[in-house]
């Protein structure tokens, strides 16, 4: 497995997952979901590994990985900030919220901060139009967000991250 430029322990974990499945190629989406869970994204070496394990062309794996917006080929931040740009959210100012996150974190939409902490994404409708505009941070929904709320959301992310680090340190002792 030295031919792959990714963590071999993670590849072993993914290989074990693939081998535990009964349907092989029919499980490609589930395998890619698991791979992204393990690696945080789907680098080309992981896609190639999956293709070889399943005995299918790498182009097929790449095609599935690029078709579904859930999958990403780029490393993502530790905290994912997704701003809904569906019609209701957009009409209520979601574009201004995206701009405020961009200014405060100094990153562009669809990219990750240099320190690897934040990724800002825009998403289409999340089905929470009554809460428009909506921001989802690490799976937590924030409704009726205004540009003035962005600083507090970023501060909340930082506070939660600090709390988690303190728990890890306490458990290590």
C-alpha cells in the first residue's frame, strides 16, 4: 500500500469497511461516504484505492464523487459553515450573510481557511424556509440569521472548540 500518498492506517480501515460489504460496486456511494468520513475528503489516491478494491474503473468512482455535491475532493475545515442560498433565504439576505462570514474569516466561499479551521459553503434549499435565512454550522441550524449575528456564531464555534479541547485534556489525565 506504499503506492498511495495517504495514511495507510486509514486505508486499512477503509479496506476493512469495503470487505465487510456484501454488494461491492452496488455500495459505491456508501463506500465513498465512509471514505470521506475517514479522510475528511476524497483525494485521488483514495478514489483509486476504492476503484481497485471494487475492480471498477477509477473514472466511475470519480464520476460518482463529482456528481454528488455531498462529496468533496478538497480538504475541509474543522468547522463547516453552510449558508442556505435557496429562494426564501436569498430573498431575506443570505448573500449578505455569506459576505459577512467571508469578511470576518478572510476566506472565499467554497474554500477553507489557511489554518484549516473553517470552510464556508453555500447550499441550496435546506427545507427550513420558515427560519430563513438559515446557516448550518457543524450540523447545528441557526435560523433568522442577520449579518450582525455572524460574529456571535463565529465566537460560539470557537467556544465549543475550546470546550472540546478541555474535555480531551481532562480525559487524558
